[in-house]
C-alpha cells in the first residue's frame, strides 16, 4: 500500500466516523410536540427531548420557527421542572405557559402540568395534565388521557376592549 492510498483510506474513515457521530447526535433528539397559536400562524415551535441513550433525558429544547424557517433554539433545563417550572412562553413579566411537575424523573418521565395564564388582567391561571413517558416503539412521548399527542394548538383568550389577555384553551392531538 502506498502513502496516497493510506491517506485516502484514512480520509474516508474519518468522514465515515464524522457522519456516524453526527447521526448519533441527531438520533438522540425527538420532537415531542409542535406548538402553534391561533393568533400567529407564522410562528410555531417544537418541543424537543434530547436523550442520547434513549432512556435518560439530558435536555429539552424549544426550536422557534418563523414562516417555516428555524430562527432560534432555546435550551430548557429539565432540573427546573421540579422547582420553578420550565417557561415555554413569556411576554414581558407575564409567564404565559410553563411546564411543572412534582414527580418528574429523567429516566421515568412523569406527570407534567402545563400551567397557562388564562387572564393576565385578573391573574387567573389554568392547568392541563399530560404525561411524559417511554413508548416501546416511539421512545419519549407525551400522553393525554392515555393517547399519544404530538400537536398542541394554543387558543387565545380575547375579551372586549382589552383584546388578547391569555390562553383560553390548549387543543392537544
């Protein structure tokens, strides 16, 4: 074997390893749900779980899309879900949507409360219970009433004079 073929083989192996590492890194991420709003059809986001070994959750991400193009990725620390809750939407000082849990575990998942601001003028909040668990076929999945969900539509609460004051309902499919 000459030097040129050794270098060529080494380059091919290096490229193959890099592609393999990239695919493993991408394979550890799974979209839990796509979230859309009735007020803004152009802005959506995807809630993503990162689990390199397929069992233990390392992180959550919120990928924000504007007109179908990804504009930002926010890191959501799973450790805060048991403390203050992971903030998904905030406008000024108002937390519109937050994920909270009393029994969340990075390996088992758990019941997650989606806490929403129903009316910013009165401070009224509403909550929706979902479960984050492993599905034998699909991996980490959100469940509502025993059914897997992958889409959440935010319906805006509007009142006369003030306009949009919060989240009226979450439609989960």
